[in-house]
C-alpha cells in the first residue's frame, strides 16, 4: 500500500464541470432502461401488482437521481473504468450492451441496478489493488445483470410478502400483546434490509458466473479472490497504524494534549458475545460473507484454473487509485460528511506529506466543523462514536467532540499559517482564505468572495462562499 502511494502522490484536484448535459442524457437513458426492464407479471394478485409497479417506479426515479447528481464523466477515472469494461466485453461478447456509470457517491460499492446498468462508485476504486480487481468487481455485477437478479430478487420478495403463511404469521403477531411492534419489525426487516437491488443468496451465482467472465476477459482471475479480501476490510480505515492527528497542528501556543483524546472501547465482552458480535458485525458490513465467498471461489479456481493473465498498466492504475482517493475526500466534503473527509485527508497526508489538496481539505473541513460547533450543530455533521466504527474514526470523533471552540479555532489558525504560503491552486486557496477570514472575522471575507465571483462564476465553491442565489443549508442526504 505504502509503496503504491509513494510513487503516485501527484497533486490531483478533483474533477468538476458545470455542464450537466451529458449527465442528464445519461440519467434519462439509464432510468428508462431500468424502467422498461421491469415486466409486470400477469398472474398475480392486484396487491402484488401494485407493489411491483411501485417498485418499478421507485427504481426508475432512484437511478435517475443517482446518475444525474452523482455520475462522473472525467477523462481519467471514467475512461479507465470504461476501458476495463471494454476489455471484459471483448472476451464476453454477450455483455456488449451494458452501461457502466461512474458515481462519486461516498459508498464503497458497485451495484447492478437493472436494465443492464451498473453503477461503480469511485470510493471503491480508491481501495482496489490492481486493474484485475476492478475487472473482478465488474464481472460480478455483470453476472447479476445476466442472471436478471433485480427482477428475480423483487419477485422472490413479493412472493414471500404475499404468501399465505407469511400473512398468517403477521396476523398472529398482531394478536400477541407483548412486543408487537418489535416482532413486526423483525418480520418485515428481512424485506427491507438490503433487498433493493441485492439479495445475498444471489451472490454465489453471481460469483460463479462472474468468475467465468473473468476467465474469458484475460484478466488475472486469481485477483477475484484477493478482491474479496479487499471487500472484507473495506469498512476499515485505509491505514492500520494509529495516527496522532494533532501533530499536523503543532504551533499552537497552548497545545492541546494528545493523550487525553485517545478513545477506548467502553464495553468488555465475553468470547461468546464476541462471536455473536462478529456475526452481527459481518452482517452489517458493506460486503458481508466475504470469507464464505472466498472459499467458494477457491473451489471454482481448482476446477477452472486461471490462464495466463493479460498485461496491465500498473503505473496508470496507481494514478487512478490516487485520483479516486482524492475524489472520495472531495465527495465526502461536498456531501457534508466532514468527519470522513477530514479523517482521510489526515491519514493520507501522513503518507503524502506535502500534498496541497489534502492540506486545503483539512482546512476546509476543520472550518466546517468549527462552524458546526459554534452553531451547536456538530452532531448533524459528524457521526456518533460507536464500536462499529473504524478505530481511527472513533479517535477523531472523540477528539472533535472534546475540543472547545477556542481550541478548534487555534488549531485552524495554526494549520492555516503553517501552510498557506505553499498553496498554489487559486480556486482552492480562495476557498481556504474565505473560510479563515470568516472564522477570524477579519473583514476580508467579502474581498475573497468578490475575487472568487469574478474568476469562478460557476465554480465548485459557490455555495461554500455563500455566493449562490439561494443561500442556506444544503440538505444532508
Ligand atoms: Zn453482488
């Protein structure tokens, strides 16, 4: 990991375009295809039919917004993903009519959404180790598509929901006096949990067929297994070692003591409980059951040996990985997940010590956190401390929750003064200057606003600098 980073820490500034024509066209095309792929069954009850139609419409609307607001059509990352898909479809001609959408929505995933449309989320790319792993993810999703899993998943769900036994069970539950609501929740949970586009029992089938696509593609099929290893750990922070976050802010005249902000687990548990915890934790992972899936793939590999793998461009992949990481940090900021954006900026800055983009993102995130603390809205913008979080995130949350407003202010003052002279990107620097002036109340904020407005009429920080037509808070999604 470190070696990968060292050679690729180029100063990448995230992609931005005001022209949304392509995104709108793509969202129209994808949502229409998703809509028409749902074929309403004939021989079912009217209640079933109604539910089915509702799901059909919801899926169309979901895909429409997702593609319209989060898809990326940049020349670097999107072109790379499209080229991986081209190589897969060259070896698997049946897969030619798929559309792969690159999205910057902050989730470590890829998903088949129906209508031969696959959404690949940028953050997942930031954690892949090589091009073949990206191909393996795509092959798995393409298999979901070929097996029509959105349709069969929905039909299976509705069949169960309208099943007589199930309805009897619901009625019986309603009659019982205790914990009625809880039992209803338990019964209905399996229908709402993770079923939208994904049903876990289809994973095995998608892995089997996906592995065959992988063999045909010429990519290194052994990477199918290592890709599952990456998925297993994807909810953890990218670096294992503990980081002293405050070391980046070391010029404060009244230094905040680091040690007092180390978080510790507040629970201690028996080993039996830990085993139960592990099962629950696995089921809540973005990608559950990875160990089982690995065993299954190993079996497949034994009977269908991978052949000689095609050459891939390792240097290009490193560039893609770094760019995707920077895009993820930007997206977390844009979608107002300031804790995640700050956490990753700090962790990666530890490995790319002079990276300007990371430094500016630290300043912007700390400012947003300062502002939220000042307005008593911190809990709206940062996660709850939880044993389910990565340890590094808990450390940071603990720190952020413990700092007084004056301490946060002095951290940002220190950080800004240490680094501002090295900033060269005009647009990002203006944003940092504006935030600093807002915090300091030094009467320069308006000057930065005017400068920004004259140079970046449709810039990416219009809303941050409160230059948009309707100022006010963006809704957190
Ligand atoms: Zn899947």
